[in-house]
C-alpha cells in the first residue's frame, strides 16, 4: 500500500478540510466512508478516484451538505459546513452526477432562479450567464423548456448554474460523463482558470487520463478508505515500475 502523503499547508486562505469523516447507510455494517481526512488547498484541482461503490459520491454529498456524516467534520474557510450551512453553502457549488433540473422551466428561467437564490445582482449575473452560454453553446436553447433538452444540454445548464455565483469551492461528481469532447475541453479550461484564481475544484472521475493531466493532487478511495494521496509524481515515486495512473489505481484497488 502507498504511504499517505500529507503536506503541511501554511499558505492560509481558503481551505477545504475533511476530518475523520465516516458514514454508514441504514443499518448496514459496511462503512460507505470510513474515517476519511483530507486537506485541499486554495488553487488546487483535486481528483477523487476510486472504483464503483468506493464512497466518492457519499463523501461529496457530505461536503456539500446533502448527507449528514455519522461522525467527523468538514470545514471550508474554517466554517463548519454542518454547523453553519448557509455560510458554507454560499461558497460552494455542486454539480451532481445526474442533472436534476425543473423540466417545466425554460433554461434562462432556471439560471435566473439559481442567481436569485444566491442573490447575484442583475448586471453580474447577466455577464456570467452570457459568458458561459457562449462557451457551452447553449444560447439558442436557453429560451426553450428544459424538458426538451438532451441529457448533455441539461448537464451544461447545471454547469452554468453552478458557476453563476462564482463559488470558491466547485465540486463535481463525474462531470465529464455525457459531455461532448468540446464541452469537456471547455469545462477543463474553466476548472484550470478557477484554480489559477486561487479557488478550489474537487471532482470525482473514472477517467484516469483526465485526472492524470488535470489534477494537482489525487486521492484514491477504496472501500471507504483513502489508499493513496498525492501529486502524480508522488504517487509514481511510491510505486516502482508503475508508471501510469491506471497501473497504480489497479494495484491499489485490487481485491485481496
Ligand atoms: N442511499 C444509499 N443507501 C444504501 N447504501 C448506499 C446508498 N448510497 C450508496 N450506498 C452504498 O455506499 C457505498 C458507497 O457508495 P457511493 O455512491 O458513495 O460510491 P461511489 O464511489 O460514488 O461509486 P460510483 O463510482 O459507482 O459512483 C456503496 O457500497 C453503496 O452501495
Ligand atoms: Mg458516485
């Protein structure tokens, strides 16, 4: 097993801190998330990898305030996400693995609805909405009812809505699934751009090439536990002859 790599961060500023998070579903004896601790620094794109059922979505839902941890703490900017949910949530946006939007609204109505929730002034929201409608080529569809959108179009609408309040923490659960190559290229650009501005991007993915190319650091979770954490170089250093992330991943998540 790879040794965990923890690097001290004294840079200050915003940080996402998970402290000993655990979650068991129902009466189950299996922990979906088992004592997970992570620190994500400002300016980082953080990739969260792991096999199906490893606990990625469960962890993400606890961070964004959708699923209460059995134990452990989550801090963003030193704000306890579960003790000060409104303060925390104003800094977070979450793109779930399946786009759930109100089919009866028009695209633009949905975007304005989200902008209203976050209290984004008219001129700022206008500018941001225009920008992302162009990037994701959704301008022509935004006047139509969401029910008429394709899956990918709904996904892009959710992405745009998640960017309207310019969140410090942008969390995405398998964001590349269902996006066409061009959109997924632009999304990666947006992720990079946000991190250059000192914000955090945290996303889960099964696409190891994306993680390898895009992420500043990567954590691999298996059966609820973090089994590796570090930069690609750090992960490589601890795995003799296992050059690719694919090999590292397969080795670490192999069933005994
Ligand atoms: N609502 C639920 N009720 C009961 N068990 C659940 C529920 N959601 C998830 N689980 C269980 O928790 C574990 C972790 O699931 P989770 O969805 O977090 O995995 P994941 O890493 O996101 O997987 P995937 O890559 O398939 O999306 C799995 O064993 C799963 O069966
Ligand atoms: Mg999942």
